[in-house]
């Protein structure tokens, strides 16, 4: 578990992190989202001790990172694998040697290294490219090698710094699938820094949105995308929605599992198509398997709809005119 | 120009062959010493810089100042300026042995800058990745920085060794011996152009050899 309280950091009196508070639970996939330069990468580097912080506390499994000396810090970093946007592989040595490097640095025997590296390359599906140079691989393959390298020391955490930002959509999907698999089968906690919304929606359970060194919104991905707080709409470059004065406007999280068939269809039949669709975000959210819509209905229709939704335990949120309830 | 009489063939063994040998001796000794010293200084420069792995302002500033100061001297002036020190250390100020010390001092800063340049080209994130799996500073220098920059180092050092060759010939003007000295004393000053240009051609052959070996190594490592 990573517990961050009132974490503050400045570069030459320019604040980069201001009173950051967040907790990342074991087994979670946690997203740190924001535009570039808001401090999310710095926060990530504070977690593995690559960046010192000025004040506040950052505890990993109960240990304060700032209290570790150089040797203890190296020891601590064994628990943490890191993957980067630019893959960060050593181009002049083979895929095998790249993955083997952390274990070489920690002086494991040749035999142990061979077994572990072969197992990991099998896991990421690149065992047949073991002897290749990273330069011979595609972007997605390089990131797989980097993931295998991050896993060599059997870490408790993986920190991902924009690891899919340089990849095409299909490769991104593959890599996200691999990360999810690692999270589920190996139980590794993953912290993801990204500016890509679809990465968050496909991968993360919880997120924090960062703006100018401050966490402006935190919560479960499902709730955040349902509630669409101002930081999220700013991040997505959306104008705040114009909510009609008349009728009732509500945001509905359309959980595919809640009802048989298409929920949208059920709602439109119930309301006899007498409603306005204000916004619809149908991109799959893997944690909820849902999409979000915002509709405006006549006040008279609300009790029916409310009963229907309570019946099926569908989450929804009433939006007041010009703001959130 | 006078291409009439030449003593090239009389001098072939006693002067020319001996000069080739002396030049190779100086070239080897100076290159090895200054590349080793340059390597140490360059690694220290990169590590102790403010965004390096071991920021140490005083060390960085001292090495940086020394490098800049020595580099701003023309080689010939530096050798002359170092004569008293050379006498103290080597016992004489002429000959191959006496040339090695001042020329190593003169060329080390060049080697330092060339190695530093190669090391600084290593991707910062690759170093960060190594830090993130707990590699020590020493391991990062050896296993990441030197390994990753090796082709660049080789091509820079090829350039550097050719530079050293140039420096040894210039040192010939003030008694270092070798091809440069012989070209001046037995060629230029005695108006024996054939001898002089033969030596020039020999130097050219040496330069080409170094370049070709360097290129082959670079291609192999890349």
C-alpha cells in the first residue's frame, strides 16, 4: 500500500507538487491523469525515490521513503518495476540481456537468471525473440521487453510513465491487456501516469486528476466518469454541458450487466422516446463494463424511470441546472 | 622547389624507420594515458554535474575549469610552458620520453570532452530505468553508459588518436623526435623536399590506417 500525505515539492521555489494526498491499495490499478507538466511524472518518481520531496509523507508498505539511505533505497527499488514511454532499453544488447540486467546488478547466479528471464519472456510472448536486439523489434514488442524487465525482481509495484503514449491504438490495447493480466495473475499493484483518457477507462480502477501540481479530483474511475467533475471535463477538452432549465436532467451509468439486453433501448422504450440525449459516452469502461449517458426528461416521467432504475440497481445522478447536485 | 638531390635513401634506416617507430611509441603511450585519464575525468564530469547521478559542485567546477584552461593553450606553447616540470619528472626535455608527459597533459582535456560528449548522449530515461531497478552508480556507468555509448566512443576516439598524431608531429619542432621532427630537421631545414614529402606521406598513411581501423570497429559495434 502506498500512502501519500500532504506531499509537497518545489523546483527552485516553483511548486510542482502541492499537498498531495492519496492512497493506493494493494492490487489496485491506479491512474494519475493530467495534461503534460502538471507534476504527475514527478509524483511517480517520488514513489520510487528517484525524486526527493520537500515535505509531507510518502509511505510504501509503512516505510517512509525519505528516511531511506542510499543503500536502503536501492533495496527498496527492487520492489518497484518501472516502464517508460520511450521503452528505455539498451539497444546494444539482446532482449535476453536487457531483461537479465536487473538480476545481474543484484548478482544472481547465471542459472537463476536464465530461468527467470525465459519465464518472463514467455509471459510477455517474446521468447522466440530472445536473441534479437531491441532495434529489431516493433514499439509494442519493445514495451513488452520493458515490462518483462520491470518484472524480473518480482516487484510489488509497477510504475508506468506514459507507457502506451508512443504506441498505436491496437498495440496500446495489447499492452493494456498485458498489464491487466499481470495485475490479476501476479497481484502486482500498478500506478499509471497518462494523459490518455481511454487508457484510464480501459485499465484503471481508481484515478486522481492532477492540475498544476494539485490533485483536483480523485475516486473510482466509474464514479468520476459518471459525475464528470469540472477537472475531468477540462481535461477532456469538453465544454461544461448546458443543462436545460426545464425537466429533469440525469446522468446514468449504463451497466451492461444490470439488465438483459441494451439498457439504452429499455430506457427509451420506458420513456416512449420522449427524452433528449445530452451526452453519450459509449467507450467501454472495463471496471464497470458500462457507458455513461446524460438525458433530459419531462418531470412527469421521472418516477417511472426512478422506479425502473432502483429496481435494476442502476447508478444515476441527478444534475441540477448549471451545476452538480 | 628543389627535388634535385635527396638523402632519403641514406637516411631510410637511420632516420625514417626510427622516426616511424618513435611516433608509434608516442602515439600509443599518449593515447592510452590520455584516454584513460579522459575517461575518468569525463565520467566524473557527467556524474557530478547538477543533474548527474552524484551532483558535486566543487568537483565538477574544478574538472571543468582545468579542462577549459588546458584546452585553450596551443599545444606547442603548452609543451614549452611545461618544460621545467618535464625536466623535473623525466630528467630531460628532449626525446620521446620527454614528449609523452606534456603531450598527455595537452591532449587529456580533448579526450575528456570527446568522451563526455559520447556519455551525455545516452538516453536519460535508460539511466533512470537502471536506477529504478536498483542499479548502483558504478553499475550504471559501466553497464549502461559506457556500454550504450561504445560505438560513439570508438568513433570519437578515432578522431582523438588522429589528433594526438598531429600533436606529436608538432612537438617534433621542439625536440620530441618522431616523424614530425625528422620532416623538419632532415627535410625542411636541409631543403630536402623528397625526404620531407616522403615523411608527410607516411603520416598520411598512419592517419588513414587509424581511420580505417576506427571505422571497422565502429561498424562492428553499432
